[in-house]
C-alpha cells in the first residue's frame, strides 16, 4: 500500500507573493464578461489569486498589480468590484 500524503495545489498571491493552498486563496478571473471573483475556482478565463489580507485587496484595487497579472486594463467598475470585496 502506498501511503503518500494527498497533493495540495499551491498558489501565490499576486500582491504579497505569499504561497498558500489553492483553497485558502480567492481567484479573480477576467473573461469576456469582465472581472469576476471566482469563489468556485473553476471559472473560465485568465485568473490570478489574492489572499484574504485586506491590504492585498486594497492594493489590487488601487495599483496595476492585478491588471498586470491578468494582462488587461482594469476599468473603474472592475476596481470598485475589488474594493467591495475587501474582507
């Protein structure tokens, strides 16, 4: 019997660069419909991960860190959607 521990996917917060398990981070996706906060982790489109630190969410809304990771230009509506999500 092989008793290896189950693999846990690791992702990195695009703002603070801390690594954590995929389930502990929140995925933000940019698709044809615009910016979506993907709670399932399975939405189609280019995604980036943010940790639950409110400072990371605030920085994602005010700087171009998230826009660079998603390879898009964030609109004012996109930035407002991120600000509303601040924990």
